[in-house]
């Protein structure tokens, strides 16, 4: 539902990341089909309706945080203002830093800003707080709550029961791919 935060909760190997990959069109299902916003996931992604923060992956090197976000925003017709994305991800003070000089938690926040910059309706986050310190986690979930209140929908995969319990409106349990 619009503005809902949904946790996909399960142990490592339960199928959470595979489910995320299916929703984003990065994998094809063995059986059946996946529809997002009434069509194939790749259409929703290309239109900027889905933002994603995957469990693995870095950010482009040799760019400042602002340059990276500006480049990503240029890909979408109705992108967020780069300054707004920086503020939402609490990166205002890091906008001029080169991406290769960021800590693990700072890189996670940049990856969150990249997911936000298309101004998506749905944000799919795979283990979004891995590598963040306690303060960064708190600030991250504060931002998610604020965006959900404004109508953004979140699906986040996690194996942290406390995180699912504290931040999700609804929890979907996964085990052995089911």
C-alpha cells in the first residue's frame, strides 16, 4: 500500500535477495511472472518508479558525492533536486568529498541517496543498514519514516528481527525461498 513500510524478514539464504532481484527485473522467475505497477519490473525501473539499494555494490570512484548524484539525477525526467537528495540521506556535509574517501556507513548513505534521486514511488532496500553505525541507522530510519508519511512505499529485506519489528508496518517472513 502507498506509504507502507514492509519488511522481508528471514535468515541468510532464505531468498530475500532473490526476491528483491525479481522485483527489480535483475532475475527472471523460474515459474510464473512478476508484475510491478502493472507491468514488467524493468519498465517501472526505467520510468524511475522504483529506487533500489542493493546489498552489494559500490559507488563510482573519482567523483564527488554531488557529482555522482547529479549524474544519476540526469537519467530521470522528474528527479529530485540533488540538494534535497543530499539532505534526505544526511550527506550535506559530504557533498564535496570524493566517493573513494568515504567510510562504509557513508557509502551506504550515498547508495541510499542514489536510490532516492529518481523520486520513486517504491524503494526496495536489501539489508540497507549494514555497515552503518548506531547514529546513522537511527537517522536512516527517521528519514524512511518521514518519506513513508509523504507517500513513499518501502520494502526492505533484513535478517534483524529488531529492525523489522521497530520499523515495519508489516512483516513478511521468508524461509527456504517461501
